[in-house]
C-alpha cells in the first residue's frame, strides 16, 4: 500500500469517526434534555404531593364512623 493510499484511508476513517462522534453527541444532548424535563416533572410531582399530603392527614386523624 502506497503512502498516498494510506493517507487517503486515514482521512476516510477520520471523516467517518467525525460523523459518528457528532451523531453520538446529538443523541447525548437529546437524552440530557429528556432527563432535565423528567427531573422538572418529578420535582413538580413531589411538590404537589407535599401540598396534597396535608389534606389527607386531616382525614387520618378523625375518628372512624360509628358503624365500625
């Protein structure tokens, strides 16, 4: 294999590697955005659960109805 062929082969491999790295980066960015959205949703659900938790505690403190 001549030097010119080896250089062309290396340049070709480099181009494919660059494309692969860019594709992986795009997927990683997309997944990070999804994780960020899910974390915000979980935080909102936890806040809502804490707010609603006070409503249900008052029902637990009440005595059972007379038919029990």
